[in-house]
């Protein structure tokens, strides 16, 4: 039973490592810093999300 527990932790560690690598691959250090930042920017409040989604969908179509 202990080996299954260790295997689960290993899989979690691998998943976290892959996600971190993907962040650095896509956006580098600026993206990683923005994801780790705890400061709110003016448009970061949940009340603004719907409008931001609408704007981004309009730019795609």
C-alpha cells in the first residue's frame, strides 16, 4: 500500500514539473512572474471577467 502512495506522489510531482515547464516554454519568466503575483490589476476582478471573455471572443470572430 505504501508503494501506491509513493507512486501517487511521484505522479503529482511529474505533473507539477510538466506544468512549470509549460509555463516557461510558453511565456518564460514574465508569465511565471505574473502567475505568481498576488497583486490585483484594475481588470482582474471577477465582475470584469464576462466582459473580457466577450471581447476576446469578438476578436476571434
